[in-house]
C-alpha cells in the first residue's frame, strides 16, 4: 500500500505572483490596489475587525452599482489569475515522482484568499487539489454574495492541517476534536509539507515543523527574499527557494528530496515495528 503525503500551499504570492483580488476585481470597482488595501486596514483597525472580514465586506460594498457579486463572477475573475512559472505542470510532475517512490501525493490549498476565485483558476478546474480551504461567501436565493461563509486568517489556518492529518476534511465535521492515536493519523504531520511566502503562514509552518514535517518559504523579489531569510533565522521554515515551480528548478529539487527522505524514514519505521513484533511476539 502506498504512503500518502500532503502538500499544503498558501495561494497569493505562493502559487500566484500577487493577491488574487488585485488581478482584475479591485480595478473593476474603480480602485487603486494600494488604496483598497489601505481602506481595508483602516476599517479593520477602526472596528476591531478581522482583516479578512473587512476585505470581504468591502468587496461586497464596492461591487454595488458596478456588477452583481456572484459566485460565477468571482470564478470568472479567478480564471484570469496569473500563476507563477511552472505551476501549471507542477502537480502532475510531483504526483508522478511520488508514484515512482510508492507514495501518493495530495495537494491542499490553505488560503486567506477567496475559495471562489481559486476554484476559477485553470489548475483548480483540472481537479489538482484534494481540498481548498479558503475564505468564501454565502449567497442568497438570487446568487448574490451577502455574508461571509468562511473567513480564514493566519491563526485559524492551522485547524485545516489537523483536518488533513486526521482525515476529517469537511469543515463541519466535529470529529476533528476526537482523540486519535498518533499511529492512526491518516497523514502524520511528518509527512506534510507547507509552502508559503510570508508571516501569515508562520503558524502553519511552525506547527508542521514541530511535528517533523517540512516548511518551505518562497519568494519572487528582493523584499520577499529577505522575508523568507528572516523566517529561516527565526526557525519558521527549513528551506526557501524562488517561487518558480519549473521542471528541474530549485523548488522541485527540494521537494523531491523531501519525498525521498519521507520514504526512507517510513521504511525505517516499518522495520522498527516489525522488529518490535518479532521481539515481543505480538504479531
């Protein structure tokens, strides 16, 4: 039976070069990108409001008089979102490498961005993700966004790692709180990789690292490079590389080495368990 590994990704500035809302939506409501995020920050601070709820409120508010903010509209904006180099073929390549090492690779998104926009991207429409955990809207009977259904911020991102580990992927599955022995976890944390770009990913990175998994920081400019180097100094990540997912690139090389290491570790664990059974006669 094949092992299973989980690759968990942030989205904005990780798989895509910039915030998804800044690739068409903000401009369509007549806003400068920086001004939109500045207004979001001011609203959040003035009202003791979660920053993700603030940007979602503004998205609904600013759409008024311009267009209907529907799931279909957001998916359409998502279809225009740019992807970093190599992303389009990354998932197939990594899956194939996993198969060559008798390992099934599952890909997950854990993002503060919008699920609907991510679902509109060409990679999501191809079904490369096992699950997408992201902020999302509730829609009324006319299909119009009227309320947040989910708001994913940097701290509550970690709950989804536990869902992935235990195998309770539905966000409403209360079995997530059940006690499960470490050897019964569907995907142990040591078999997880988290890939992100910034401070908002630190709780997930730290959690994965602390249980023997691997966190990778990615960057695409000098500012981003200094950010991931700081995360390295703070022991938040184990590796960093340019956000280039191209075949043969540094990021792919790191990930393949992690897969190789995981396979070797699990083989040793199997041998350890086998020796224990032989020693104590409890086969």
